[in-house]
C-alpha cells in the first residue's frame, strides 16, 4: 500500500440516541422508517448495517452523515451526536460513498477525486501541493493511476466505485459512510472491491459504517454487525466478529461463520417475517 | 426493407446523405417543372435558375455586394441580441432553476410569453423605442429570451439531485453546489437553449427589419417585394435559411467540442 501514512484518524464518537424518522405516507398519515434506534460507535472499525432492502438502513446511514431528507422535519425524534455535538447537517468529518451516480460525468478521474479541494472548505485546509500529492497517492492505491484522464463513462462499474472510494478517502475522513457501495456490481468485482476496502482500511483505519443487504458481505468485512429489522428499522441484533481480515474462504466456511450467518438470518426472519429481501452469496 | 420501421436501426451515412440530397433535388425538380410548364405564372413563381441569377446579381453587381452588406447587418444585429440573450437570459434561468422561490416569482412573467404573439409586440416596441437599432435588437432579444429562460431553468432542474447531495456531503456550501456541480452538469442543455435562441432569432430577423430597415436581409427582401422582384425575395429567403443552418451546425459542433462527455454517457 503506497498511501502516505499520516497519523491515524482520532477515534470519532458517534452516538445515535432514540432516533425516529417518519415520512408523510402517500395516502395521508405517516410512515415510520426508523424506530427508536440507539447505537454508539467510539473506535475505528468496520460496522456493517445489515437489513432487508427497503428497511430504512440507507436513511439511517444518511442521517449519520447529516444528509437529511428534504422538506420534512428531521429527525422526527432523537439525536445523532458526533463528538458530543448534535449533528443536523453535512459533517466535515463524515464522508459518504453512494451506491451510484456519484461520479461527475463531466470530470476526469483526477478531477473527480480532486473535486473536494475545489471547495472553499478543503481549499482552506489543504495546500495545493499537498492535495495534488494525496490525489495521486490515493489513485495509485485504488489502482487507477493510469486512468487519470478518462471520464466515468469510459470506466467499468467497479472502476467507478474505486473513484468514489478514492474521493472519500482522499479527505482522510474520521467517519466513512458507505451506502451499499458495491451493491450494483457483479459478484467477482464485488469481491475485488471488498479486498480493496480492507487494504484501504488498513492504511487509514477510521470508523466505517457500511450498509448492505448481503449477509456474506457483512461477514467478510465487518468488525461489528448490526442487524436491522424490516421497515421500520429497529436494531434486531448487534455483535462483534473478532476474526482478523482478510477472512479466508476457509474461515467463511468454518463453523463459526456458519453459526453467525444462521444467527443473522434467524434475527432477520424473526424481526421481519416474510418481508424484504436479503442476499446470501455463498 | 424489414428495417424500415425501426427507429433504432443504424443508417449508413452515405445512404442518409443520398436520401437527403435526393429529396432536395426532387423539390428542385418539381419547382422547375412548375415554372417551365407555365402552370404558375413566372411573375408568381420564379424558376430556380432565375433565383440563382438573382443570387449572383445580389452577391456581386458593379463592384458592390448587396447580399454581403445585408448579411453583415443582419448578423451583427443577431449577434448583439444574442450576446444580450446569453448575458441576461442564462443568469435569470439559472436563478429560476436553482431557487424554487425565484422560479415561483418569475415563471408567471416568463412562461406565458412562450406562446405570446411576439410579432404583435413589434408596434409596441416601435412606440417605446422608436424605429432605430434599439427597437430591432430589443425585438430579437425578447423573441429569443422567452424561449431561452425556461429552457435554462429546465436544464438546471434536470440535473439529478444526487450530485447536489454528493457535493453538499463533501462540504460544499449551497452556492458551491450550484456553481461547482449543478451548472457544469447543466451546461450541455444550456448550450441547447442558446442554439434554439439563435434559430429563433434567425426566423425573426425579417420581422425585426421590416420596419424602417436601411440595411439587412429583411430589408433586402422587403425592397425586392416592393418591386415584385420575386426572384430576389426567394434568393433572400434561401440565404437566411442557409445562414440559420450554418449557425446551427457551427453551434452544434462547438457544443460537442466543449462538452464531449455528454455523448459519452
């Protein structure tokens, strides 16, 4: 890994306290998307938010990063605290990687990754010589050093997500929020991206909160797995996986892994019988 | 022939060209036949070759090119009006697209004019601004800007929200989101709006030059009509069509050069 290694991120403290989010329902009334969720993150690590599709896990992740639904009161109740301060808007320390449509089609790979440094916030924080170096380093780290001048349309889906990942990590965020970033990729590319994330995490250990509906992905990546029920999202289970990464295929077939998988599936089933979809890819 | 009713079937470039040239030639043939046959009197329908003669007369006669001078005048007016349309219309359209409140306030003032009889405004403009250049440029400006503003607004609104959210998340202020993300993403469609504006202005140029024109293609046609020189009227119309087409082709080429990513998507 060639990423220049600055002092690792100061451990962030993210606390979600009794969070409730409701949307106006189409036929009148309200739909509760997030129901009394309380979570706390206080050290670096990869935390997986696992739940059936459409359960509200993306909404929860967006609210952690301060990307709030528009035009309605938000949150309906409860709080998100980052370092003890209530967070209601985009937070400088939290950067999001979206599932798709995040790369600018009009910018080259280099400019996509350098985009944050065109903004006053980062321009004031990072001198140009330094950010140019950082962009070059991170693009090398994600394996796109020879694609600097290409535009997103000339890249594959996996390469596009490498760009998105690079743009987030180039800011050296304390909190990295990933919203099913590999969900639209084919199985093989997804595995490659998971490996890449593990490598990148090792060179910049921060708090990663990673939304997925893929049980295998949760087991391969997670230091901690938080299982959410179908809408409205509640915390159905929350446990730690201590196995070191990368986790071999042998481990994935081990009794421990199988037991964890069964535990997750059972929780999902109990919390949301017959609703939503989860993916198991082994 | 099985590909005939298939909008997605690729068409060989040469075949497309020949079909286009063919239909133009067919029109010329019908026109020539009508003129030769005497079905339509030659005072009402000049033959193609008479129009060509008129074109060459207008292009060069006794050391002077009426056509060139007229084109310069018309193109000059169009250019001045076009610069104003761009300089005033695009910022207004961007503000409307980017701020719902501005849109709510201005759209009742702008949108109805798309279907307003702009030509009927001419007497009013004459009353207000006189019969000089100001009136002509104002007329072209109004005619085009009422198309451009809503198109620019729509271009801004068509940018997917995800880019705005993404930029916000990276720490952009709302204004930075607009000018660093939304406007660059809307540029190809804004360029389309400018292209439409110039096409509209070419169609209005004769009307703009109808009143008291001492120079310009509209005046040239108007003068010819007064003397029933229909060959020259036809020649003038053809020149305007050719200029409008050339403007269009040039601007489309320029747009592709400036925003190559649009077609890559």
